């Protein structure tokens, strides 16, 4: 079982870049083994980008929390997943 199983990413990709889907999926799975990846073609998108990142409450990453000064602790697991995926997508931006 891979660590990111049950985590999900939605990637927006321009219609003229759909041929890059396999390469993007491979790169994301190398960095985030087990993550579920969905691609959405969007004419409003010029470069591949993360549209959404989801980490279920039952996942061990859900315990990653941050506290801003004077606020309650908040989960940052999805932000962490989004950041990792965005770094991978940087390789595919022209």
C-alpha cells in the first residue's frame, strides 16, 4: 500500500497539452505514490496546475497542523499535498 493512497489531486490542463497527461501522471506518482489523479481539460488554463488537493481525515497526513498566532490549530495536509504536486508540475510549465 502506498503512502498517498486515498489522497486525491485534480489537475487542470490546457486542451492542447492533454498529450502530457501520461508524463505528468508518472511524475506525480513518483513523488506521491498511490495518489489518485484526475485531469480536467480547461481552456482557461495556460499551464498544468493543481485545481484541488484532498486528504481524508482518516489519512495519517491529516494530523499535520499549523497554528497561526492567536488562532486554533488547523490542518494543512491538503496544502502540503498541493505544494508537493505544484513543485512537480513546475517541470511541465513552459
